[in-house]
C-alpha cells in the first residue's frame, strides 16, 4: 500500500520543471522591475526608479486610463447583452435555439487574430475611424460569449419552478426576472464581469487591429515602445499589469463563492425564522 500511495518521482520532477519554465520569465520581469541600473540582464540592486519613470510618463498613463475605460465599458456592455442572450437561449428549446447557442460559442474557438482582422474590415466597411470606440465595440462583441456561457451555466442550475412560483403569485414576466432570476444570477454576473474586465484589460490582438493613433490601449502602447528599444520601465509596466490582472482573476473566482455563501446564509435565516 505504501508503494501505491507514493507519488511517482518522475511526475513530480516534470511538474516542477513545467511550472519553473512557465513562470520563470514572469518572475524575471518582476525582479528586474526593481533593478537599480539600466540593464535587462544584470541586477544591480533594489530600486523603484522604473516605477517612478512609468508613473511620470504621460503617454503610458493615458494608455493605462484608456485600457481601464475600455475594459469597464466592455464589461458592462458584455454583461447586459450576454445576460439577455443567455436568458433568451435558456427559454428556447427548439433547433433554432440550439443552433444560435452553438453560434454563440464560435468566438471562444475562433483564433483571435481572425476576429481582429474581421473587425478591422467591418469598421473600414462602415467608414468608422479607428479609435477607442472601435476597440470597445470589438471587445464587447468578443466578450459576449464568455458572459453567455457563465450565465447559462448558472441558469441551468436554477429550478424553473422558482420563476413559475413568482408568476403564480402575481408577478409579471419582467417582475419575475427582475425580482427572482436576476438576484439569483448575481454571483455569476460578478464573476463574468470581473473575468471580462481582466481579459479586455490586457488584450493585445483585438486591440492592435482596432485601435487608433492616440491614446492607445496599454498593451499596444507597450508593444510600440518595445519596437523602438526596450527600456527597463517596461518591466515595471508589465508588473503593474500582471498584479492588476491577477487581482481581478482572484476576485472573479472568490466573489461568486462569497456571494453564494451570503445568499445561502440569508436563506437559512429566513427559513429558520419561518420554522420558529
């Protein structure tokens, strides 16, 4: 039994090597963002000079604010449209509904470069000048699929009798959705919104094809800066973006669980009060 329960050494070594290979470049970026000298290969001491350089660079700050604005609007727009689409698809059981549901998943499996080129050609066909508006429209379109999948998963776990009971108690269809369905979807909506924000905030491919001249989203600005020479300040920018994206992903994973736990606690309190 001891030999069966023992972990294979080869599997452990391969796992350690895999994660070291995966995260070593990220660790290097974080470490060299605190480098005191202008070098990307030699560490001369701990300093925050490159963070100061980043926060005093007006073009990078404008790009950072532009990325935050794009991600915020995209998250809100994708939440509204994706939730509406999920509610509609969940109530359609015909072949048409299944076909529409399958088409909804296409952005998840289509290479993003194809989506970027298609968006660029579409905006040129409409005569729209590339700007933050075109980037935001493209990001919303691309993100709707993520929201739809997450919300449909939550809807599938809901009992249809809950909404039917609200209708029997006198609620109109809209009131049943607003007072019963949407509050139940809050954990999924929070998780989907944070996930979309994180994906859009550091998205490069779609932003590269649909952005204008100035201000550019931060990933595009970083790429443009690298082409003219790599500055150690790029490490500071990458570390800031990495920390911000990691925080959003953690919130996207933790917030729905906390909201579900809070909702369950409130429900137990109500039912306990009724029993007493």
